[in-house]
């Protein structure tokens, strides 16, 4: 009786663990892009959000976006400007 009762539960819990592993794996793959920055955060009236794995990548992406969409000049992206932008980059969860 106890064997019969525990067997389906065992299979079930194994299945759940497997599903959990798949879920965690999916999350890990999706979370390669951890850092986000809203265009709004750097002062533009725009809903564009930049996502990347590193701060450098975020800054590069937002620079590209701002140059294309907001006519920002490349020379405006000074090291000082980058430092300011860096403060607005946050982890997405
Ligand atoms: Zn924008």
C-alpha cells in the first residue's frame, strides 16, 4: 500500500525536478542580458530600453540608439557622459 502510494509521487516529484531544471535553464539563457537602461533615464522622451550583458555594451547600444533616433553627436558621448549614464544602468530581474 505504501509502495503503491509513494510510487506515483516519486515519479511526480522527479518530473517536477526535471521541469524545474528546464525552467532554470531557460531563465539562465534569457538572463544573459542582465543590464538594462531606459532611454528616458538619460533624458530623452522615449520608451526605448537597451539591454546587454555588460555596462560597456549598454553604453554602446544607447549611444548607437541616441545617434540614430535623437540626432546625438558621437562627440557628445564623453567619458564624463559615460560615467553619468553608468549610474542609470540597472539589473533587470
Ligand atoms: Zn530613445
